[in-house]
C-alpha cells in the first residue's frame, strides 16, 4: 500500500457525486462507519454535536453507511440521508453506502484499518460506529471502538485542532 494519506482517496457522497478526500486537506477528520438501525445509532446525535461545535475550528465528520453488520442499514442512500437528517439533524458529510470489510471493502477503509489497527492488532472493523481520527496532515491518529461515545473523543479532537 503506497498511499501516504487519506487525501489520495475518492468516495461518492450520499447523492452519488464523486469527491476527492483532498477537499478536506488541512482539516481534522472523524471518519465513522454508520448504520440507521443499530443500538449505537443514537451516536449520530453526538457526532452532529461535535460537528456543530468544532466545525469552525477545522473539524469534519464524515459518515459512511454500512450494511455489513446484521443488516442494520438496509435502506438505499436516499432513505438513509432522510433518516439521518430527520431524526438527528445530521448535516455533516454523509457518503454512499459502502463495505468496510471483505473483498469489496472501500479502499479508504482498507487504508484506515491498516493505519490504525483495532484490539489485539486486528484490522477488521468489528461493528457499526467504529471511528477513525485523522490529523490535519491526513495521517490516521487513532481508532475508537463503537462503544466510545463521540463526546469521549472531544479532547483528542481538540488537541489536533
């Protein structure tokens, strides 16, 4: 894997428009695989709060819906977008539904998993709402498990801002 930062990757947003992650150069990023029907779904509220409170300082939250964990995000991108907006007021960037593990895993998540390994050095994303913190230079700083609430990451984010 010869890529040196997340800015080398592209991803389609939830409306299907392709974006280079280079658009977020110089920002602190919190990249999260999300799901609409998961026990952790209420974390959308905490993610949105972080985004609102820290966006002006340079934080971007990037949500990537994923349906690989017990079919907890089966809807299409339009329905997912509406759900997030209506139920949690989400206005941070949401991307098209992707796979985070397996042969069809999105290259961005392959890079994230390799750069910040999980418990006992594992690379696989174990569940929805795994979070990856990326510094202003595009370097993956840390991985947080789904059980870590967004508010618990705030100090780490602020240290990078």
